[in-house]
């Protein structure tokens, strides 16, 4: 599902996002004027891990500390509905270059799902705080089912921070000639090390709800989206000028 919406959080902080959502993964895209954050830089990329059970973020934070990261940034975000501030999710993050890649983990609060403001579906099982529960089921009426893999170029220091996060989250990680590859049960993240001026999104591979008989090509700015043939789509992004 593709959706454009404005979110208000933490006492009035707002941003506009363009969301491409599947069953349990999503992309959040921002235009040049969408963010209020003065530190936001065009072309920068963020990567979030979302545990499906309570205590996931605490376990990731402990895993980071065991790796020698003594004081990872951690806290709780709220979401504003009218005049009401509703606890939303807990997070832990690692500082990165604001012009390239930032990484964090976020854990939705059970109380958020139960709050009438959230409009979320019932739990599939006790303690269900999964991304699948958080997202709408309208993906079944669209072509995209989920993000299968995503490739990002980033400086080596940011790849090092991401590696620590992946290890703390028990991802399957292996080194590659260009950087690293990290996988959970459904999605693979490929990080290629590059100078900051060459950092950014490189390629996204989606799995579709149903196979496409023929290839369909869309030019979107300086990127190319090829849907099919078969049950995959590939969105490729040109390196920065």
C-alpha cells in the first residue's frame, strides 16, 4: 500500500512521510520539505529493526553494551492524536553520520495497540506487537507483498555501527567483498562501504503477491522500477552526481 500522511509525535514534532507498506516491512520516503529537523540531509538513509515480542529492544541494548557500546541512545516515543499523547514505542539507536546512514531498533508498546486512537487490528496471539499487526492488511490488494532485500552504500563507520546492531539483534551476518550482508527470516540488508559523497540507497528488491507475466518498467526521477516478470520487482537508484 502507498500512503502519504503527516505524523505528530512527542509534543508537536511533525513530519510528512510517503509510505510503501507490505505485510511486515515498509519504506518511509521523505521529500525535501517533509522534515522539520534542521539536521536532516537530502540523500541520507535510515534503517530500523522492529522486534515482534516484548523485551526485544532491552535485549538489543544489552547486546550493544556487551559489544562495548556503553551508552547507546535509548528512550520512548509518543504519538499525538488531537490533544492526547499516547505512548508509542521504545527505541535504542546508534549515532551515525547524519549525511549517510543511521540505525536503530523500535519496539511497539502493547498499550498502543489496545488504545482506540491507534486503530490497529487484534492480536494474533498473546503479546503480539509485531510489525505485521501494526500494518494494514490492504497490501493484499496491491502488487507489493514485502521488501525482500535492500542495498545501501555508506561510510565504513556507519557500517560498523549497523554491524553492532545486527549482531545485538541476532541477525545472520556475513562479511562481503564490499561490506556486509545481514539477514533475518524474511529480509536481507546489504551494506556496501563507500565515501560519504557516494552514500545512499542503491537497490530494493520486493516480493510480489502474485507473479507478473511481463516486465513493466517505470522511471521515477533518477531511479528505475522494474516489476516482473515473475514474483519480484527491483527498484534501482543511480549513485549521486
